[in-house]
């Protein structure tokens, strides 16, 4: 699932080639796979040991202080997730930069959820996270995107529910946040995410696939909380996919039902 310019949505449909849920697995490796795995683990251990032994001795490194990443951009803030919720969406984020980042992560997750495919729930989500000045614009855009024709194209019923025997999956999972601009009452936050989208079922022609993208959210401090003014999205950064075997439809459907989502904090 993707969020387009000004809150518009775009959904990437999975490739139809191959019956993923028919028991297909990624192409097998040669007998050297075990050796490659062992070598990979050893390399990781060596790297970890080298990192741990660096200590604080800057003389052992040729990297200047100016080349080092800002630790604040890569480390969690340590702030606990908020306890409050509005319409099932986390709320009550602090009126500071960390609060804006946490709000952006949680709003990206909500706007990239399966709830957006049901008109009633979609309106509830938008009205909860959007700035009052942007509600009408954002809601109109989303309603146009989630048309009956679109739902039919991806295999859903008119109310956004999955056909009998299948489980609909649409999750946005924030991996990190970055503030690109901030003032007392406005913030622009980038949220790096992975996503899951598709229908888990033995007869599904749109199996669950994963992807990576970055959502940029423009937020405004309004009514005692951070609210969405606009959002846009770009593909990536995308890591190399590992060699895990593809799970079957039953396993994916079971996981979706048993594993709930998170309240994200910076």
C-alpha cells in the first residue's frame, strides 16, 4: 500500500506470475549454500567483535568526527510509547520533535492499514489523524482511490472485506523516522517503512508480497496534537532480500490473525 501526493493512495499489485500459494519456493541453491551461510555468520561475528572492541580510541580510526553519523538519527529516543488512543489510533504525542516523529510513524501505519479499504473505517481514520483544514481534501482523495472498481480489481468485496476462504493483508511497518524540518507548530517527517499487501488463500491470484518505501508527512500542531496536512511516498531504500523460503497461505493467514500491530515511539 502506498500513500501518494497530498494523501492520495496508490497500491502496488503483486506480479501474477507463478502460483506462490501452490507450494512454490524460491529457487534452490547449490550444495555450497551451507558453507556460504557459515561464512556469512563468521563475517558478521568478526564485524561485531571489531565494532565492540573499537572503544573510545579515536586514534585507531582514520574517520574524522565530521564523517560520523549523528547518533540521534540512528538511536531510539528512549521515550515510552503513548498510552492514549483515539478511534483505535495512538494519540497524545509530545509537542516536540520526538513527538512529531512518533506521530508520523503511527499515522503512516494507520493510513497504510486494511481499515482504509472500508469506507466507514477510512473516514474514521482520516478524521482522526488529519488536520481540520485538510480533512475534506484528504478524505475526497482517499474515497476516489478506494473505488468499487479498485476493490474488485484486487479481489475484495465492495465493503473492503476479503472473500470467503482468504485473509486480506495490508500493513505498513515503520522501520525508522527522520525529521527534515521542524518548528514549534509544524514538522516534516520521513518514515522508512516495509509493507505487506495481498490476499492469503489457496486460490488467491494476489498473494501477499512485501515492499519498502518512505512516506513523507507534513504535520501541523492543532488542537493539542500533531495532525496530518499532506503525505507523499517514494520507493525504497530497499535492502537485499534474504533466502528464506516462502510461507504457504495458511501460515500467512494464521500469522496475520495472531500477530497484532504496535504503537510506535521514536
